[in-house]
C-alpha cells in the first residue's frame, strides 16, 4: 500500500509559531501538527482560506495545549472561508487539541463561511466568549466528542445548514464564569442535529432555538440549567428521548408550530415540564410517551401547560407526584386529542395503603431518637421529604450502618426495626429508597396528612 499525501505537512515547532504555520499553507492547503506541549499565544491567529484550500489542524490530544492570553475580547483562532459562498470547496478539521482561554478573551474558534468542517475530540476551557461560533452561510459542520468547560457559551450558530453537535459535554465551574445559554441555534439555521450530548449545570438555558426549523434534539442529558430547551418562533422540530432536569423543562414561545415531544424523561421541573406562552394562535404539537415525575428530588414537579396553543395531541404520558396533581393545563377549551395519560400520586397511595399502628412509639434511648426529633420538627404543611445519605449521617451520625445502602429491607415500613419505629412514630413513611444514589423519599402517613 502506498500513502499519498496531499498538501503541506507542517510542524508548529519548526515553523516558529502557529500563525506562521498557517501563513505558509500552500494553495491546496495541508496539515498542521501541534506536538505535545503548552503554547502561549497572545493575539488572534488568522486563517483565510481560498476555494480548494484545506486545513487539518491536529494535536496529540489533551497533551497539545494552546493557551490564549489575549484579554481584549478578541477570538483565539479565526477562520475565514469563501465569503458569501454556499458550498465552497473547503475541508477544515480541528482534532485532538486543548484550547485554554481566559474570562476576558473572546471566542475560541470563530468560523465564518466554512464548509465541510469537523471539530473532533477537542477540549475548550475558560473562554469568555463562545467555544465555537459559526456564521454565516455555513454548511456541513460536525462538532463531536468535545468538552467545553467554564466557557460562557459552548456553541453559537447563525445561518447554518446541516450541523451535527454530537457526544459533547458542557459544564460550569465553581467560582467560574456566569454562563449564558450553552447552545444557540439562530435564525436561518436548518437541518440541525443536537444528539447524545451531556449539558450540565449552567446558569441560563441549555439550548435556545431562535426562529429556526427542521431540527432533531435527541438523546441528550440536560441538567442543572434554569431552562432546558427554549424555542421562539420555531417550526418542525422533534425533541425525543432526552433527560431534562431543570426548573423549566421546555419553553415554547411565540409562533411555534409542529413540535413532536416524545419519549423524554422530565424531572425536577418545578415551574413546568413543558410550557407554551404567547402562542399567537400557533400549535399543532404532539406530546406522547413522556414520563414526568418528581423522582427522588424535592424541588417540585409540574406537568404540561399548553397555554392557548391550538390543535395539540397529548396522550400516553405518565405523570407522577405532581405538586398540584394537574397534568395538563390549557386555556382553550379543546385540544386535538387528550387520552391515555396516567396521573398518579405514589406518596398519597403509599400513605393510604400502609396500615400504621397509631400507638407505635420509639424505644427509650434509641439511636434513632435524633431522626425521630428531626422528622417531628418538619412543618406540618410539608408532605414529601427527600433525605440524602450525608444528610442522614448529619442527623443520626453513625447509627445508619453501611448495610442500609445494600439491603433493601433496611428501609421497610415496619415497627419491628428500631429505624422503622423512628419514622413511623414521627408520622412518616419511606416511599422511595434508592440505595445506589443514597437518597430516600418520605411521605407523611395517612393519619398525619392534612
């Protein structure tokens, strides 16, 4: 087998610096290698590509670290493709590199008029702008298996057709940047896939879809944001098989039409799993096969509020332990269809089914006396309580043994065990015990519920 190399093969250490390596690209382009090491760069690296001029910038994984020290809000690496051109003959790859910025810097990668672009297995940390900004007239862009930490935003895309953002992770950092939305898909974007990502612990929205259409948002883990997915004036979008753990799960605003929301798990959505506001007479949404439940968290859970959206179908969803028990709200008197939904209250069911002896009492000198006193002190209007393993240790100390998190029977609602007598005599039941997570959920007994 014979290897054929097209274009230049450039080593940054032999060129002097990254800007010089880029400047020496021949008309057909080439590959630039950043060997393992840390490289400080204090000004924007400019790369202007002509039709047919390709770029492959690659390193040795996390060992190849490009540190941008500029603090004037400018981007680190700016790629300029063929201006005002759709589908130019360009192939651009960034692979196996670490980009480290600072909170006063701009974007890590600022990409204009690109085509056939791949950003693969890169690490972005600490940029005051956006890890990856793509605009305008962009086409065929894939961002995969990247890690964006403590960046103000992970991705901003405008006027882009055919984007895949897959397998990436984003996260804020303690004492780091106050983040804006992590993913912004702007107007005139089409055929976008946001799939298999883990978006964690930001400060605003995880995803904003702004006046855009024809996207799939699937198989993502979205947790710790104020809003999971916010869509404004959008159409023809599927949101399926996501885990959404945010106060606001999905927020649809304005002239938003034709959403399919299916197979998602919504939890800890204290303001609502899905909300429609100011619909302007739009609708046509299908909400099927979702699970909406409070689970082992204790921040509250609400269902779907369709506002004045029209012609919607809501069916075959499971709603469990909602704060107000109301699964679907709608200001209009009709929906296109609402059937097959299951609404259950596991706490009330458990409290009603458990036959508790009202005379059960804690033995004098019990090691679980502190737990009894703590549960008795909980405000009477609180009907649900979640305690974690570390909270229980703080309350009870060493009395809770290791086998409590190994043996399912340890949390049984029985007066035959000292721990059972503690919560039963205080008027509480264990209704969920997730031993692997170290969380237990308690509900007041029927006799103690208002």
